[in-house]
């Protein structure tokens, strides 16, 4: 620890390690400046812990120099930090999940691991037209919902909602209802249902066993012709609702049209990416 | 505004930017050269120059006739350099004139988009949401030039026409298929920049993320005075 003593003593003697007239003996003093560790590094160094074992009289007296004062402060800091290092003989240093008091007596709750999942909401038209393309649609949906969670809103004459399921458990053949199928489509009512589902799930936490599930990303996939002919909700209200959803961060939307003729309708609602299931040039 | 940028994939392969775009006050025209054609960048630039020299080239009613005339003139001009009709098809048409044609016209009350081949239409609805309509026809999309080839199956294909009411869609643009990374959301915040319709900002955003684009990118839009009213 000579370097600390030298560091303190040297500064008293004057700049650059040159001896002053006040030195007890006029011996040439060794230049320690090259060996000195910068204070910033010193703070990070393990050797600092050893500093407190030194009996430095300067700590009691008024610090003479800036450097001395800073070293004193560092020693104080190390001492106070040292108190937070658990040296409790009763148990381990910091067992997992233990509530650990720190120097400010603040208490932190144990951290529960979070699992982020993407929710894919499929909003599909249940009419004769979509039923004709059932196989093709099932294949497309299978590719799109490979992981995360899935929720299906099915609309024809009325809106039918499923429940949130894991993608692995999702059965594509349940996309369309075979009964009660016609040409009516209440898209705007379905958009209101969509808004409700998004509000219920987006950025909400669900407590599982020792884990928390959070949905930060939502992907909305519309399928059909994007037409409406029997909704109670007006188009303006539905479009406003959709806009409110689509403008939120990390919510994306896509519409898979049965043909390119429906593109303009999907754009009116505001679906971001619009594609067709057919690649034929008609 | 017309923004065209060479795709990073083409840059690394040493290929030129095969896309090209021109504009007038009433029309923006995007031509997307076929990557498989040797000199499609020559075809796009030649076609655009001659097309602009046509009388009322930016009138949508005359658009299809004008396109047809320019193709016929180009093929007629170049035929004398080739000994047979087959050579003209194989060595001139197939190597130079394969490109997608997408044009957007602005009238008093609507935007009209005419397209032949694959590409994108970009719309902004009343609420300010952008939509990217993708027109994709697989690996071998139809090109207008096939009409002048004897063994092609696209003889009867016509231009597709889409109309957009300006009250519902205050802004409409067109793009080549190279904008796919933008549609996929690989460029954060690009939708905001596009909806403002500022040419410099859109161009800077694309060039800053050039490595995302493997294919050439071209976007044609009318300057964003309509769009800005909403912002």
C-alpha cells in the first residue's frame, strides 16, 4: 500500500513528485507518477477494499488536498457499499428471489420472468365465396400462424369469436363454419369485436405459474373480400376503430383478398399490406 | 416525385439500376426492368424518353394507345438491325423491352392507376393509414413486350385499371416490387415519411437503409400537398 501513501504524501510535497523545502530530509524522492493508478480505475479496483485496512490519519484530519479528499470519499463509499454485500452468516449471500434491502432501505420485489408472445388475430369472412377457397385459405393461414397465440373472429351474418389458443393447438379447419353460411358479411361489426380483443390483450400481463405472459405484438390478418352488407355499426365508426388499433405501436395488419378487385375496399379500411390469394393475371 | 435507387443486390452484382421513372404534373410513370433481361435498363430509359414526346402523354385516356405506339415504333426502328423476326424477338425485345409499366394519373376528383406487370400501389386513406397493395404474378410476370413475341402466352393480357376517389384517398402512389422490405416493416418510420410526401426525406430514408433492398427501388407519387393537409 505504499503507493497510496506515496500518492498522498507526494501531493503534499508539491507537483510532479518534486521534493519541496518542507520535506524532512532532502533526499531525492522517487517519481511514482508513472506507477500511480488513475482514481477512476482505482474505484473499480479490488485493491480499494484494502484501503480501509490502512490506518490513515488523514481521514480524521481535514483533507489537505483534493486527491486526499477524493480518496477519503472513496473509502467511505467502499465502506458503505460493503454493508450491502450480504455477509449474513445465517444464509447464502443472495438466494434467488430473496428480498434484499439495500443501503437506502428500499425493498425490491422478486423478479418474475416475462414471456413475450405475438398474438395473431384472424378476422375471416364466412361466406360462400370464402368457402370456395377453403383449402387454399387454410394453407395460407397455416403458414402465417406458425408460432405465438391465435384468435379467430369469424363473421358472416353475425360475428363469432373463438378464444386465444397456442398456434400449435390451432386447428386451421376451424377457420370457417360450414353451417349458417350465406352471402352476408358484417365486417364492420367484426372490426368492433376486433377492437375489443385488442384492448383486452395488447400490453396486458397474464400471471402463469411463476411466469408472466405479455403480448407486445399483435398481427391482424383479414381474409375475404372486405365487403360489408349487414352490419349494425356504421362504416365510419368501424374505420375509426380500426385506425385507433392500427396506429398503436407493434400492431401490424394484413388483408388477404380473394381477388384483386377487393384491394380498394381493404385500403379504405386501412389494412397496411394487401395481397391476393391468386397469382393469376386476370 | 420520383425516387429511384439501385438495389444493393444489383450493386454487389455489378448490375445497373434497371428501374426508371418520369413524371409530369398529371402523371407519374414507373418502369421496372426485368432482372433476367440483359439490357432492360436501356429499354426503360428509351421507352420513357420516347413516351414523354407523345402528344398528351399524361392523359390517361390515351395512355394505352401511347404505350402501344411507342413499342411499335421502337421495334420498327430496331428491326432493320436484325436479319430475322426471330432475332428481333430474341435479341432485342427479350433483352431490352421486358419491363413492368405502372402509371398513376391525377384528375380533379380521382387518381387512376394503370399497370401491366407486377408492382405496388400505395394509398393513404382519410384517417392517414398507408396501404401497400401488392400485385405479384410469380417468377414470370407478364410484360407488355410479350405482345410482340410469337410464342408467348400473354397476347391477350390488358392493362389493369384502378380508380381511387381523392376524397377517400388523399394520396396515391406507385412503386416497383423492390419496395418489399418497406412493406415488411424493415425500415422503421418509413410510413410517416412517405405519407408526408417529402421527396428528399423519402430518398434519404431509402438510401440510408440501402442494404435492405436487394432489388432496385422506385417510388412515384405526387408531391404531398394533399397528404400534408391531413397531418
